[in-house]
């Protein structure tokens, strides 16, 4: 069985300057891609532009840009203005917080991005309809907050629909004791959201079961996730948002050579 690749996820709020200092370490460590989430206080595309200037092979991805806040034409315009390398770029998009019209909004954004020459779009998807949109209209799906067994089940189902679709999964990961409290706080926050709470209930898991909580769990969890899907993105949770803490995370979690 082909193993899924291992990538690293960082917060867009770190800013381009910090991302530019971390990105070369990510490339040297052998990660497949650097994923940056997009928030009102953290422009993922600007951060990836900074990373692009200091790396040569590292794939660059957004995980994800909410299209209710930044529609497809605005994303495409910024990609062009930043001169991001399209051969290394994956645009992860999501519907955002506005529930009404979510499927149509994401579908429209995919069409706009493809029309603007963006070759690789993945859809952040929680429910089955959005996941199907991702594999039928885009190049794949980014899963989030799922344990390995569910990641495998969803990946297999999506590959039945579109064998060429790329399925990635975001996994919140803390590897040092000092980061555990931050991971638990983020886990509790997501578990309090009705749509995520309902999803955890459907899967029959606790939110914490979808995270990696200690370095002793890392090897087994990575083996399970990489066997289940095409790409696992370790979303780094560290004790403090310093460049040094993230570089330590990168070095401790560096993928083993194939």
C-alpha cells in the first residue's frame, strides 16, 4: 500500500516574517507541504508568498480560505499579485461560517479558481455533500477532526467516486507537555460548536480521539493516518507561538525517509 505523505500545518496569524524563518526548516526536514490556515488576523496567501521565496521544492497550501469572507475572484487576484508558484500551490477552500448556500458558494469558487488557472483546489469538508463536491468538482478534500478509522472510511468512499482525488487530513498535534493545555483548549472549543459536536457524535468518538496529544503517540498515529489517506497534515500546537518553538516541533516530527 502506498503511504500517504506527511505535511506540516501552521497558523496564518504567525505572519509572513515568522513563516519565512520556519519554512526552510520544514523543507529541510522532509515534509511534503506547508499548510497555512487563513483567518481574519492571518493572511495565508501572504504567508505562503513569504515561504515561497525561501524554499525551492516545498509544496504550499492554504488550509482553508473561507469563501464567504474571501470569494474565489479575490483569492485568484491575490495569488496573481503575489506571484505564487502555481506548480507548488494547493488552494484549500471552505464554505466559511455562513450556512445558507454553502454548497453553491464553494462550487462557484472552484469554477472561478479553475477559470483563473489555479490547477489544484481542495475543499475543506465536514459533511458528505461537501466532500462529494470536493472530489467531483475540485481536485480533492481536506478532512478535519477525524480519527484514523474514519479517515480511511471517508477516503475509500471518496476514491470510489473519483480515484484520482487527493484526500488530506488535518490532525492537531502536540508533542511536548507544555503544549497539552493549548491542545485541550482548542479541542474543547471545537467540540462546543454544534456542527462539530454532531459530527463527533455520528462518528462515536470524543474530539480528543482525533488529535495527537504526546510525542509517544506520534509514531503509531502517523502510521495509522498515512495508511488511511493520501496526506496527513500535522497541525502544530506548541506551548508558545515563537519561531523557536515551531522549529523545535518541525525537528522532532520530521518524517522518516521512505
